[in-house]
C-alpha cells in the first residue's frame, strides 16, 4: 500500500509543477487569458457546471457512448480475431479486407454512419466501436498466432481436444496480448468519441468543445480537454489493474517489482 502511494505521489509531481507554472504565468500576465486562462478559472467553470448539473449530464452521456462502443468493438474483435488467429482459412478470407478497412481515417466513416443511422446514438456508438475494434483485433490475432508451437504439442501429447487446447494453453498464452489490445482499444475509443460528438451532438464533452469554440470560451474548451484526460486515465488505470491481477502468474520484470 505504501509503495502504491509513493508511486501515485511520484506521478503527481510533474502535473502539479506544470499547473503551478501555468497559474503563475497567467497571474503575472505572461499569457493572455483569452488564449489560455488560468487553471483557477478553469476550475471555477467546472464547479459551476457541476452545481447546475450540466457537467454530470455531459460526462455520463460520454461515458455511456465510450462504454457501449468499447463493449461492442471488443466483443466483435474477440470473435473475429479468435477465428482469424486460430483458423488459417479464416485469416485468408477476412484479414485482407479488415486490414484495408483499418486504413480508413475515422472521420471518413462519419458521413456514411450519419446517412445510415442518423445523428442519434447508434451512429456515435458504432463509430467508437470501429475505433476500438482494430487494435483489439490485431492484438488477439498476434497473441494467438504467437503461441509457442511446443505448448500446443504438449497439449496434444496429453490428448487435449480443441476446446481444452484453447482454454488451457492458447487463452492463457495469448492473454497478455489481448489485455494490451483492450487498453489500446479503450484509448482509441476516447479519441473516436470526440469525432462522434463534434458532429451532430447536443450533449457530451465533445459538444462542450464545440460550445466553447462557438462562444469564445477557452476555459470551457480546456475544461473539456482536462475532463477527457482524467476520464481516459481513470478508465485506463482500471484496465491496468485488471491486467496486473490477471497476469500475476507471469514471471516477468513487472511482477518482480
């Protein structure tokens, strides 16, 4: 527990230092307030939104969109990635077109999803799911195909059937890669939600960015960016904790600390 607190304290040194310098520069007029308001001004803006309830509305709808898109994208990547990684014919059939789709920029999907599904939640969640899908898919395929063939041979020596091979050898061996993939996917989910909310949204942190731009309120823009950063870091820390607990059996440098 003490080590964890020490690590948290160490990680806060740089952010606190930067915020202190930023506040001092704003106070002494070294930076223009209409370009970069002081951190205290941003905090006041966040507190006012929290008091009138609008902050919780924007945060909750953004969390819902990211969560729904993350679950859908991860589930699809798990099913397709497992098939592509395990079956050679599935790889030959599906991987070329998926790699082509992966090269399409995120914003290129926006007009098509708006045309198909309108400006409601389905188009936004689908866009986020697309962003989450590819890093999870790539890591699952890489993890499965990277399983040591000697382990598979050992399983066959013990007369494991296909289900036992997957459950007792392939899944544990590919788990580290899969967990890295879902962390990468979640990070892209937070990026894609900005694209989703910049177009056709009336609620959410991305909408606050547009509102701040349209009303010339830099404190609103910066507050939205900081909230994105905080929520993204919080959700990533949650997944990192799950990753650490799931991989305690590994004899690696991380577990040696």
